[in-house]
C-alpha cells in the first residue's frame, strides 16, 4: 500500500489524476502536515519517500518534520534535498562552468513555460552541514548519499536515512 500525504489540497488533486484505476485500490491520498502526522501510529510506516519538500520549509519546521518522520517510520527515509554548494574556490569554479554549459545547452522555452505553477513559491537554501546536524537531532543517520545533478546552482542530493539504533543513543 502507498500513502501520499500533502499539505496542499491542489497537489493531492493533481496526484489523484495520475493514479490508474488498478492502482487506486493500493494508493490512498491524505491531507496532512509533515510536522504533525498524528493520524499515523509510531513505527507504522515501512518506508518514507520525500522529494521536493525540505527547500520549501524553514528551520525549525525542517527539524519537526524529520522528527515526525522518524517517529512514524520503521524502515528507511529516502529524502531529496537541494544542497547549497560549498564556498571553496574549486566548487565555485565548477559551479561557474556548470552554469555556463547549462546556459549554452538549455533550450529556449516559451515565456508561458517559464512561469510554472510553483514559480511563486519561496525556496530556502539548505547547507549540508545543517542537514546532517538536523538528521542527528531527529534521531536519524545517513546510510547512503547520492548526487543526482545540479539544479539552479544547487546539488540535488538524495539521502538514505535510518533511525539511530537505540544502543547508539545510550552510548
């Protein structure tokens, strides 16, 4: 079974348009807030997949969301984040080259496509060091980290997270 939760009723409606009749028996969409998933019991979710969220919320909301995910999950959390680049000279040079190549290779989009339904939504930068600290504060540990690509100057990273074992918390 799959449970999709979103704070936006419009996004839930959009998601429902993409569920086939066959899959509808196994997929449930629910209106909710990641900071308070009180309708879910502790340890009741096998795996959580969270993409395109963390850059949309400010601290301390990020930490509350991560703590709530840790409470309801019994397996892993697959979390995507747009990570701000480091300030080293090599990283700045790589970002400049990446941006220049992107500008040269980017297709020319009609103006109507540049104004996306989400272009009005504020985005907040994420630093990897802060993310790692939040993971630890939420009782989560990184099992793996993947770099997908860059997007508008940030690295698109995916973290595979697990709960910190209880024995580690005691030590």
